[in-house]
């Protein structure tokens, strides 16, 4: 079933910047283009930011192992890792993976202070917004990877699609794959390993 | 398939205040209890607020008809209707239905002013939070009804479950039913008509 | 000193819709105009909402007395009262005043549930945004009245000015009057009684 | 007049962690202590983040010069700079100053995309919250420096005090100094140069 959703760089019909509803995809593409065009004149400093979302207390051991590996691979590409910042589950494991290879980690925290923050977060953004911060998580990520699935993660995947971000689903169950791919077949991608997620990402960023 | 998910008041195993993860369901129940107990001493003014969520521009004609009817039925119970407040789709139709029988309507707007507000909104709450306002929509509703399905609605259903709110799905497709019921079988209910939604609501509020 | 800031309807230079930075004041005026022009065709339902902001635990007895009276007077004009919704200080006193004459009260709550809500709130909006909800308080109010002064109130007055809302300062000290009037002399008004605040409001809404 | 508010490290009564209302100041101190104590066992990665707030389009040439210098000095201490992220005024100047010496810069953006971002921002946090993001700005900063004054800056200073953050006012006018020092004499500090601001900061972080 995976092959139905898995878009690879060898796919001849692959479009690096799919455009949903005409507008934003095109602008996104132009921004990337102009960044390259202008780079000798005025380099933009913006780093590539990859968001890894996933369950906290409900994460499985597979989710944790995948998240740690994702964090490592993202950092090795010199991308910045963004998570929900808490000291549990996928957020913590991905951040620890990134730090194990000296990556840079951002944590978008739900509370009004640093309580419960993962020790592997370099830059905590303290929102005091609870689950409303989920929208910030996805808006601030160039691409969103959902590692495992839970209700919080489901809200993030839905918000990512709503904001026209591309989403990669890793170790998600069949119900969630069927649901999210039905919502947005062109921007939701299903992969079966952290390495595959990175391969997909490399075509975009 | 609906009967598998449809909990009615005649269901002998029906629990009016299902408790997820022990804590908040119980507290919610106690709050309701104390409200009744204290009513002769110090009446709380809080009105019952029913949130109706659903697609904007992507709403089907069935969604719109159901939303209008839901608005009417909610207002006839003297409950307050809460929507995302915009002048399109399910938000607008539900608000118009409620106003057609002199109900009170709240609209939680995404922008920083009244542009694009449904004319059937009495009380606009201007958030300037875009889709982050979806969390406010569900937190402010005693129960959430999803009328149709789209990406924004999906985020609201997920956030409602996350916040331990009960959710009623109306005219949703099979993928969304399967997904959300798998996420939280005890707090997600599937119905097939506005009238059934009201019957379910009457057991709770 | 008050006469320097106190703009009354008899002031010949008084402009009912002062325009800051060209744009929004004019648009606001046109919206009001078009509402009147269209009223026989399609009445907008939106109610007039007056926000009363002020200290919680730090409120003085004068602040509380003024807030209660403001709530009464606002409700007697059939306007809706909006506050921060908590069961203390100016928020609670204003809401109780409005309910004493059967007004309608909205409370924009900082937490993720109804804990700590004033019993005089009809419609709680549950934001889970802490002090970030202060921006919602002022955006959702047609006019903001600051009754007393504290750090939270100061943030609301500043955000109200930023969002081009008119602000009335009641029982504020000389430092706050001097500061906020210096920030925006054309949209900040100083009054010395709840009755004066209502007189000023009547010229606008 | 400055000497009345200017707390320097040579001030014998100087307390590095002033405690407002008993609770949070003490906890903050203990967190710092425990971080030092634990550093050989499990180093926390969190970087020191200094927020520089100030006017956008209304910034004076003095504000801009001070902001650029602040950015440089902050980066030279290996602290991270946090601003509102836009390509104008104090936000832009401070970010450019930090990048001129290879600092790391965070921008908390008000919109839902990167439009209008300063080119000197490394890590944009995309909030889609408009001025509500001001609360995130101050919550995410270990200390807040206001460089110049405007209505947005005033809201940030008030929110910083509300959240028990220490605030340094630079090149502010006498009305704003008098007002904010009256609100919180123990956590608001007035300085007259970027270098003085850094001297004060060094005693805290």
C-alpha cells in the first residue's frame, strides 16, 4: 500500500513545489527561486527547519526509535529540528537524536515557563498557548514529519495541510494514512523509515 | 455501520460523563453536579454553548442543510450556538438557522477585524489568530458537532478530543469516522441527522 | 488636568471616528455607515460590545465600585459587557453590575477550563492563552474602558491603541494618563466617573 | 533622573534575582542554581535568549543605532537574540547587528508566512497571531530590552512585567520611564547606552 502514496525523486511526474488551490504553492516556489537568485547580493539567513511531531506519553518504542533516528539524520543535513519541546515521547527522542550529532533544536512549549522542557532543546519558545501552539509548530516548519500518531499529532497534521505545508507520515496506522491522504493526496506522503523520510525531504529543501 | 458508533440514551451502558485518563471527566461531572447543588444559593449564569464546526468554501449542499437545521434545533433548546463566525459554509448556515428562531450566536473570527463575518453572528470574538483559533472554538464549546469534514474541521475534531470534549460527527465520510473513532472510541459519536445529534446532546447538557 | 484630555460631544472639533495612520479609521466609519444604510435590507446581528479591563487582585475599592457601576450602565444601554472573565477584581465587579440589571456578559478566560470564572459570566470564551488573550479582549471590544490600572491593564490599553481602538481611562493615576495620552492623544480619553464614560461612549456607538 | 532607576552591579543593595510576589523569582533562581549543579551530569542545552523590542516604522535614528549595537554586543556574549522578526525598525537593526558578528537570531513573526521578515533572521517562528505574539516574545526571552518606545513596545514591556521578566529600558522617554518604573520598581531598569544594558545583563545571565 505504501507505494501508492510514496512519491520519490525518480517519479517523473514529481513536482517539487505542488500547488494547492493555485496561490500559495506558486508563491512558495518563487520565494525559493528568488532566494537562490539573490544569494550573492544579500544572503537570507533563514535556516531550513524540519518539524517532527508525534505522541508524548503515548509514543511506542518504534516511534521513539524512529524519532531519535530522524533527529540524527536531520541534524546531519545541517537542518534545524523543531518539536513541541516537552521532555517526553517523540519530542524528546527527536531532540536527543539531533543533539547526539550536535544539531540545533527548537522546542515550541505549551506552558508559560520551562517546566517539562526536554533537556535536549537549545531554543525554547515559550508560548503559554497550550494546544494552540500546534499551529505555530507547523507554520514554523518548512516540512512536517508525523512520527507515530495521536490526537495532538492528528491536529498538527490537519493544520499542516490547512496551511499548505507538505506532510510526511512515518509509522502511522492505516486509518490515519487513509484519512489524511484522502484529505490532501498531493501534499501528504507516507514513508516506512526515517531514511526514506530524509530522501523525500532532500528533494524539497 | 452507524449503529456501531451511535450511542443513544436508551443504550444501557451509556455513561453521561465518560472519563478519559481518569482526571478531567470526573472533574467535569463534579462541576455539573455542584452547579445543580448550588443553584438556589448562587446561580451561575453560564449558558450551554454548542459548537458547530464544518467546512467553509468546501461545504456540500447536504452540509449546509444540516448546519442550518442544527442551528435551528440548538436555538430552540435555548442553547447558544458557537461557530468559526465566517460568512460561508457551515459557519454561516448554522448561524442563520439559529437566528431564524431568535437564537444567540457567537462567532470566533480568525482575523483582526469583522471583515468576512457572517451577518448572522451576534457576538463576534475577534482573535487575530488564524487557524490557532480552532482550539478556542472547541475549548469554549460544551460539546462539538462536526457537520461535514475538511482539514480545518479535522483539526478541530482532533483538538476537541485532545481537550477531552465530546464530539458528534454528522455527515462525515467513512475515512474520517474510522479515524476519529479509532482515536477516541468513548468520546466520539457518529449520527446521521441533525435531530439525532440533538437527541444525543440532550443526555449531556 | 482632566479637561485637557476629556473630549465631549459638545467639543466642536470632535470627530466621532478619528483616523490614525489614514486607513482603518476611515474603513471603520464606512462600515458603520453601510450598516445603517443596509439595515432594512439585511440587518447585521452584531451587538455593541464594551470591554471593561482592570486589575484583578490589585483592584482598589474605588476600582470595584466604578466597575460595578460601569457594568450596570453598559447593560442599561443594551450593550454587551466583555471582561477577562475571572472571579476577582474589576472583571468580576463589572460582570456582577451588568447581571444586576439583566445584561449579557462575556468573559475571555485565560485558562483551558472554567476554573476561576466569575459566576456573573454568561458566555465564557475559553482561550488557554494566558495573557495573550489580552489582545482578544481588546480586538473583540468596540471600545475599551480601563477601570484602574495594573500591568495586565497596561498591556491591554497598549494593545487597544495598537489595534486602533478608542480607550477610556477611568480612575487611572497621573503616570498612566500622561504615558498613554502621550502615546495616542487622539484615541485615549480620560474621564472621572462611570457616568462620564457612558456619555463619551454614547457619541460613538 | 536616570540614577534613580539605574541599578548597576556596583550597587551594594543589588539582588541578582529580585523576587516579585514571592514565588517565581525564587524558582527562577533555583533553576539557574540547579542547572549549574547538574552540568557535569546532564547539561541542559538551553541557550541564553535576550529579547530586544522596539518600534518598527516609528523607530528613531537613535533607536536604530542603539539596536544595531545591542545586537552586536549580545552576539559577542554568545547569547541568542530574539526580536519580533520584521524587516523594519529596531527588530531589523538588532538582527543585523547580531549577524554582523555571526550571532544567532530568532524572529517571532506576526503573520502566517515569511513575508516581511528581516533578512537577518536565522530562525523565524511563524505565529499567525498578530500582536498576540508579543506575549510569546517576552515569555521566550530571559530578559527583555526595550530600545525606544511605541505602543507595541509598551504592550511588550507591560506583558514582560506581568510575566515577572526583568526589563531594561533604553532611550525611552520620561513618561514611559515614570510609568513602567511606577508599575514595577524592582524589575524595571533604566539605562542610557547599549553598553550599560550589557553590563546589567551580565549580572543576571
